[in-house]
């Protein structure tokens, strides 16, 4: 999907897409570093890294650095399951980041 955006929209659209994904991953990692709960930190950071890795693989395939894969570009590739998982991941990160109390506490496990 990235090569199509880069070919049709040119350098500016490709740079804007890269910047948007960098902002998404950067904000996720920043949000993870500000939270106290270790589970929430790992959840938010993992979701940010998930989007960053998908972008790096897609750009690497477009530049012929890696062999072609069938990995969709989240939030850009049109498809039901990819879009649903990306939306659920962002929703989980937002919900976990909005909570002020620990998601898992020792009381939850009978401790």
C-alpha cells in the first residue's frame, strides 16, 4: 500500500504518511513512559511498536530491502480484519492510558 501512496501522491504524501506513523508510535511510547502500571506500559508500548514494525516492513518491501510479504499497512490497507484489529488496538491503548488506577492489582488475584 505504501508504494501506491508514494507513486500516486508523490514525495509529500509518502513523507506525510511516514510522519503520521512516526507520530503514532512516538506518542504511544511517550504515553507508555508516563504511566505507572507496568501492564499498561507494556500494552501501550507494544501497540506503538506494532504499528512501527508494520510500517518498517511495508517500506522495506517497497524499497526491495526484504522479500515481498502479505502484511497490510494498518489504518491504510482496506480490509475488514486488518482495520478491525488496528482500531481495537488503538482503542485498547487509549482505554488503558486513560485509566488512573492499576489495571491488575494484587487484590485482583486474591493477594
